[in-house]
């Protein structure tokens, strides 16, 4: 078996340790992102809100930083471009209502996408809890 010089062994160990730390940091960042979404919401809500947010980011990237004026822009096919959401229409929340959308313009610099839960009114707990992709709505 070939034995590596001590300096090369240290380099390999440092490389492996850095890769492990990067994976751990990515897992922590992903978990922190998921904490912003209510833990009581269904997987459909989470998937819809994240898909809409990522589609908004792709739209902004392709339109020189301009965010979609409304969610319907994410399913419209522009000449020479693709639809940002791969469905015939913007998904509805589990209660059959449209997700609400506010383009960036706040200090957060990101779009807000939310639904008011089962009861359709601000506030609530359980299934009536507001579901959003950012900070609590006040």
C-alpha cells in the first residue's frame, strides 16, 4: 500500500473536514429556511409556496431584477421563454383559494407569498394558521 507524505495527508484530511463542514452548513441553512414555514401546514402548502417563490426568483433573474407584477405572470408563456411554474395555472391553497403575493418593496427585498389558512382570515391556530414564506404578517 502506498503511503502519502505527511503534508499531503494533512491536506486530504483538511479537505475532507471542509467538505463535511460545508454539508453540515447546507443542512443547517436548509433547516433554518424550513422553520420559516409553519410546521402544521401540509406538504402541499410548503411545496406550493416554495415553488412559487423559486419561480419568482427565476422570473426576476430573467427580467433584469424585475419581479413578477402578479403570480399569473409565472404561468404565462412569453415568446422564446418558458413558463416559470410548470402548470396551466397558479396553484391554489388546499382550501381552493389563490395564494396572496406581494412583490419586493420592503426592506426584506423578497416577495411575500401567503395564505390565511383554512378560515381565510388573518390569524388563527392549527389549520386556521396563516401560512407564509417569510416573517409573520402583522
